[in-house]
């Protein structure tokens, strides 16, 4: 192409790009989210913007969009953020889970080890039927979460069975889960983790470990993790916290982060988060990469409440609203390949959007030990847009 042809091609491309605006907006968008504070850490954006959606994708993020005949969602006074990604839930234990957490703004979830090889088919079936994207970590214990302990009987950490389960569901299983509390593994944590990595290795999949009350120190367990693996329940108290008895971060923890191991909150209800540990860890600047709830269908009645509530818990420890949103969107999207095009409002991305309210007031947040802290700000779910469509609100 000569220079003249090049200029002409560039000009028509520019006209094409701006043609909709020049010619009027009619039928250009299906939905326009108007006037919200758009916070998208993937774009370093925090400003009042309109978001135009067409054919299930983000079509424009601009200071003012003429909606024409498109449907509108009035987001004035609210936050408009990429759909939230919760990387540690038990949402696929039952069919009502995924639509329930969708109302909280969770447009992508991981079911983290609800099931092992023996019953993963039903969990995968629920993830497949979910309205939003859902993926599954297989519990290395073939019986899944067992009251007597997933892998106290080492025969339950069955490498062959776990590999066969992954083979059956290559499109939905995105990793392994190993719960390493003494009540779950007995004294077998090192061997269970070794076998979990053995399962994951031929597939190149990440492993998520559940830490805290393991019989072995993290000094021994963390070196067994590879880049991209995930440590959940990072604020769990001793015996095997990420800090030592004097409250200082273990050198192995810092080394693990340098190697690209992800540290995740995993709020839950028992043994996973205690405010004095949060204080020690946050003060040393070791902030979580991702939040997660450890959610299940009962969470609205516990200290979890919902994902936006869990996101609000670190505001009092110095985390800003945009930083919290980064943990719940772009950071989480990078953790699993299946979510690589999520966690962003970039033009062309799937139009999964959470509209949140940031309320000021006196709020109380619970850890897992019935300790409370007070906060002045809390995020509340308001609206969810999934693949460009508004999710109906629950009847009050
Ligand atoms: Zn869990």
C-alpha cells in the first residue's frame, strides 16, 4: 500500500470507529449504565462514566453516552465495577448456589474442592448449568469434604482417581484443592500435598492449599508450591500462620510471593481469619492478592454475608476502595486462565458488571472468632449485569 492508500485506509477506519457517534446512536447499544463512578483497576480508571453495552459485550466507556432507544440503568451515586470474581466458594454444592451469589455481583466463581473424584460429576453439572461462568477445583480427597477428614486415610488421596476426574472434565476443572488442617489430613499434610502436585503436574494445573491448622509448618509446605498456586485462608491464626510467634512474616512467605504464589483471603466461618493476624500482616505490607468468601448458600446468615461485605473488611487496615476492587476483579481474573477476559470493563470484554453501593455509617465486621471491628464504609450489592442483561433483583 502506498502512502495515499494508507492515509485513505486510516481515514476510513477512523470514520468507521466514530461513525456511530456522528450518525446518531439509535440501536447502537442494548443497555447503557448511566452516571456511576466507574472503578476499573485493569484500566486504571476511577471516574464518573457511562458504560455502553451491545451484544453482550462492553461497547464503550465514555463521559457521556446517548442511550437513544437503549435500556438504561441509573447508577448515579453508585460504583460500577467489573463483575466480581470469587475464587474460593462452595457455590456448586447445590443448584441454587450460583444464582444466589450472582445477585451479590459475583459473575464468575470457583467451587474450591466441594467434591473429590467420586462426586465431582454433579458439581461440574451445577457449574455448567450456572447462569454465570463457574469452574471447579477437585478435592484431592476422592470423597470430597468428609466430616471425619478428607484424607486422614491416605488411600483417599488417590492420584489415579483424581487424574481420571480431571480427564472427564478438562473444560470445567481448573485446578486441585488440598485442605491441610490436622482435622482433615491427620499428620499427612506433606504427603497429601505431594500427591496433589503429582495429580496436577501432567495437566499443568494450579493447586490451592487451605492453610492454618496444618500439622506441618508453612516453612515446609510453601516450598512445595509452584508459580500460580494459591494459598487460601492467609489470615488464619497459629499454629501455622504466615507469621511467626512474634508476629513477623515468615521468610518462606515472602519467598513464595516472589515466586508468583497467590495469597487469598478465604473468609469462611471457622478458623480462617482473626483480626490480630490481619493487623500484623497488613502492617507489614503483605496485602492479599485476591479476596474470596469461602461462600455457601448459608453465608448471608454468617459473618461472610456476601462478597462486597468481605471486600469491605480491610478498609480499616488501610486498603482503599479501588485496591479492594482490584483484588476482586483483575487480580482474580489473572489467577485462572478461564477468567482471562474477565475482571475488566475494557471494550470488547464480556459485559459482566457489578453495581455496588458504598455506604457511610457505623458498620461491624466479624472475624471467625466472634471478634468484631468497626468500620465507617461498607460495600453493598445493588445490581448485577451478566452478559449485558440485568439480573432480576430478589423480592425483598
Ligand atoms: Zn472452602
